[in-house]
C-alpha cells in the first residue's frame, strides 16, 4: 500500500505562532468549516483533493490522477 504525505494550508493572522496553530486546529475541528482541501504529495506529483461535502458530485481533484472507487 502506498504511503502519502498530505498537507493542509491556511493563512491565519495571529499574535504568535502558537496562537496561529490553535486557530488552525479550531478550523480543522469545526464541523461547519470549509477547510476541506488537501494537497496529497505522490511520487508522480501533487494532487489537490477537495472533500467539500456541500458540493454536488464526487470530490474534485486536480493533478495527474483520477479518482476511482
């Protein structure tokens, strides 16, 4: 089974790096958050996956891959 590195980026204004980390964690844990876009780093390149539950259809991908069930 392949192993992937996944990143999630967000820009946050905060007084300190620790405050920024807490704000990012709050966004990730908020069930109403739109923080659903991840970059999956693969040997063949990066794939951006949007898991927005409110968009119609399957998750959107950008990159060299297609989603299969």
